[in-house]
């Protein structure tokens, strides 16, 4: 429906101002903060996307994914029996098998998400993108994070973008597809809105802000624009598409601010791992520190919390 | 302060508590002693302020005085206070104060509470507009009496905007204003409750959207009323509280017309991504009666850049430029003429001239004044010299005062200056008539009505003749002989834009 994106207007200064105000919202304290932090933990996609990933560090990550917060801290909050795990584990396609095996060994049902389709630049031919997606699904990934071709957005080829994402959707088959828009490279907020709408129309289950490898990753203005697109799509079609900010989220305070923003723009129904994920790696450590502080009253030493 | 023999120099009458206190602080910081008269319902914040300022010796005793009592009896002269040097009337009760007090000093005007009008054109960022409107609906200016917010949306975007407004209004939290997690505070005391108007709107067939809320008390839920017309009483009568009224319009021109027809607008905002449409709409809301100072793109901020009246590569004019216009001759005798012209309270021509034309008129007047010989009165020659200098100075200002671009966090703000309109000036005898003070008002495009005692009017008429000879339109400057007592009130009855 090209008509939905033909008249898109985004007032950039207003969005930036709105984002500035959000940062000034009162911070939560006490039990409420602990509750929101645990909610954030369940929405994390624990990620390792480096060149030096090997089976050993992927296995360590998967164990951390099963026990994100130290057991006695959860017991102190009376949440040890609620099955608090992260939302998913995100790795490169070559490491999917290791991740699947590690999670099976740990006895955990968390999905493994694989990045695909020429991550992170997307500048590869369509055939190799399809092949990568199919292989990742074969290896056992239940979620695929695909990357769009930014050149199609920057040159305004909306039908081409739609076709590309549709093909990726077909290659994913039954797997859950997240479309990474790489908003730092799309040029303008209006382009971000339009690309979000096209991605949703082509069948994405989630739209994701960035790969985490760009210069500018998930910022609040971009998040606000994407969430408004999700809301508009929901009003038009009744389908709820999820949202995932990724890259640059390192502190617990930022995580809570993202949750509050989702609640304000999209509503409480989006505050579940089925519709909201946080792509992060070191964030879990910071959240665990804040929970440690809430329970014991002092910050932990390095050896007191398990390494991810 | 009383024990040192100082006299108070400001009297402030305050009806709306939120407006009163900033004004007090302005007077205090300038070194005045302030006496605040306010009715009981507006008293609590001011009494609290007075109490706090006495604690710890923050202010010496007697500097800030708050007297509460029934308005307007409180404003009668003979209150037993020393004569104030200046008076400010704030709110509708303030009018009685300003004109009923024995104040011989300047009246500093009063602030008008009022509605916020938001015009949303079809090229607007609807989410941004909805977020800003809902943000403004819950904040104090909208909660004043005669407050509230009126949104005029072009028909094509009315339905999506309404959906977004409903979604956001449902998310506002109403409660204790001191709690930082609430967005909307209680209604101001002694304000007309909006429930009556909302009920009347329902009876007229309007659609009223309110999130569920327990009734009663000083808290009122944010309300959206659609399906009304400008004749509806919820637009014609004051209603305090977070009440939003949404009206459809067909075009930017119609939006300006409807907005101008609403009583008591305090501020206006235009939302559009099409810069030319936005600025054009903002400019068109100049004719009287107009919402003052429309903001484009957001509340409280103008977010557009445009060229000024002159291309930027042209040099600004020199102060003592060569005179290229013919020198008019002023040989007629300068007897003070009584002018019985009706008060020219619609003077659009002068204000609509571009700054360059106004500057030309002022320079011509300077040249004309320089050319006269034998003006009556010895010291008039000095006056003329000073006047000439002032005319040339303000001519240069007139060309440059079109606007300015200022950098603010997050971008740039374009500020355009527009004339107030018609300004009345009343001079009292025996203060000398200082004509230079008229020139700024004229240079910036206002029409001025001067009331001067007959013996001092000669100089004013002399200046007027020079200006008219140089090309000033007939209604732009009027000099009326009259005393100062009572003239102010008579001028005020015609509702000038400045006094």
C-alpha cells in the first residue's frame, strides 16, 4: 500500500524535544525499580556478535541466559520460581549450532536468534542472503534478524525493498523474523518511518532499530518514530508488530526509560517479550548490579556476579 | 521599607494566582516595594510567598505586602496606603484596580489569560502535534479561567489527529500537582467548573471523550469535545480545565478566520511541515482581533527559517544616507490645531508597510525638520536637532527590526516582530513632552494616538506635519489636545493594543 507512505511528515525538532523530555522523567526507586528491571531482563536478547566468538564463549553466554540474575538475589525478591530468563540468545549463523547445543544441555527453552542476510552491511547479493537465512533456520535458529539494503531506502525504491523483505520472509519459513532497519544509515526520520511501514507490510514480526555496528544506534528519537509507525500499522490492520532497540543500551536506567517509552507510545500490551526486546550484551551486567544494590544495599565487587 | 522612609512604588492587583507571583518577583527584583491586592481565592500562593519571604530575613519587613479582600472594593482609593508609583492590574479584576486607584504613575498593563489555539494543517506531523497539544492541555496556562485548548484541524487529517489525541489523553494522569508522576493538576480555585459546559455540549449533540474518572472535587479529567461549531457555548464561554475542543476547517485561511473569531485567545500555534504554508498562516493572523504571537511548528517555539524582507546580500542602509527624496516645505504657521478626527483604531496601512518604506518616511521627516527655519520657541531648535537624530536612528532600526534568528538548543528560532497595533499615549502636564519616545512606536509600525495638553501639543503637531509631508498615512499619528486626567480611561474604552 504505497499510499500509506506517500504522505509521511515527521517534525524532527518536535521528536527530539519529546525525547529530551523523556530523559527527564522521574527515575523509579525501590521495589518498582526492581520490578521494571526484572521485566527488562526478560526482554533482553543476549547478544554476542564479534569476530572472535568461539564455542566456549557462546556456551558461557547461553548459561548466563538461563540464569541471568544470581539465584539468591532472585530469592530475596521472591521471584526465583517465576522462570526469569532472558528473551533470546543472538549469535552469528556460524555459531547457531553451538548455541542450540549449549541451551539444550542447560535444559532451557530460550530461542536462538541468528543474524542473517549479509549482517551487518547488507551489501551482498540476494541469493546469498536467502541461502544464509535458510541455513540458519536449518541449524536450529527460531528467530532470524535480517538486514535490509539501505541503498533501496536511500534511493526511494520502496517496491524493491518490499520485494526483498517478502523474499526473506519466505526463506524464514516458520521462523520469527526481525527486520533490522539500520536507522543510523537511513538519512532522515521520515525514511525511518517509511521503511518501518514497508517492513511491517512485508510481514516482519519485529522491527529493529540497528545492527549495533553503526555509528549511531538506538536513540530515543528514532525509537519514537518507529513506535508511532507500529501504532499506525496496528490501527490500520489490527496486527501487532514488535519493537527492538539494539546497540548502545548499556545502563539499567536507559533500559527502564525504553520500557517507559514503550508504555507511553504503544501501551502496556507491548511490554512483553513477545512484542518488545532489548538487544544488549553488557546491559545485563548493569541490571544485575542494580538488583544487587537493591537487595543488599551496596554495589557488588567484580567477582560477586557471574560473567556473561 | 517603612522605617527608612521609603515609599512603595508598585501596587499590583492580582486575580489569577499564577500570573501574580512572577509579576511580583519582577517588581521586587527591580527594587520596588510591592503591595499585592488579591481576592481570597487567589490568595493562598501569594500569602505563602509572603510568608516564605519573611522567613530567614530573605526580604526586609514591609517590602512585600499582601492584602486580601473582596474585589473590586479593595481597589478603591482611600485605602490608606501611600500613593503608588505604578499599578498593574492582572486579570479581569485588575481593570478596576488600574483605573480606580489614585496611582499617578504608569499603568503597566495586564496579562490576559486565555485559550491556546492550535492550527494543524494537512502537512503536519500528526503525532508530534498531538503530543504537543496534549502536553499543553494539562499545564497551568490551559488550566486558567478562560483556558483550555482549541484545535483547528484541516479536514483531511481530522480523523487521524482525533485518534491520536484520544490515545494520548487516555494516558494522562490527573492528581496531586506536587507529585512528579502526574501530568494534570487540579482546577484553579473560583474558576467556573467545566462540567456545566461539557454537559451543554453533550446536549447540543457533541461527542465528548473522557477517560473514566471519579466525579467531583477539584480534579477534572482531560476531555476532548468534537462535533461542535464556533457558536457552541463551550467555545464562547470561559471554561477552566483540561478541555480540548476539536474543530474542522477547510483551509489555512479558514483556520485563521475561525481562530480570530474565538474570544480571548492567549497564544496560537501552527503545525505544518510545509514551511511556506505555516509561515503564511502565521502572518495572516495579524488583522484585529488577533491571537497574539503565533508559534509555528510547536508551542513556544518558532521553527522555520526564511529570508527576511531583503535579500541577505544587500547591504544594510547607512545611518546618514544621502537624501533622495524632495524636501517638503513647512512654511505654514504652526498654530495648534484641534483635531476632531475620530480615534483611528484600525490602522493597518502603516503597520503593513515594509520596514524600508517606514524608514523612508522617517528620513523624509528628519530632512523636513532640518529644513524649517524660525521655529517658535528658542529651545525648539535643540529639540529639533535631537529629534532629527532620533528619526534617523529609528529609521535605521525600522529596516532591521523585521526579525532575528536565534540559536536555541535543538535548532534555530526565527523571531519576527510585529507592531502592537494602535498605541495610545497620554502625557501629563507639567512633564515636558519628549517626542523622541513616540518614534520607536512609529518606526516599528504602530499607529499612535497622543493626548497632550494644548500648550505642549504644538511640538507634537510640528512633528506630525513633518511626518505627513514625508508620506506618513493619515491615520497613523493623531494628536489630540486634552488633559491627562480621565484621558487614559477614555482611550482605554476603545480597546487600544497598548497604552
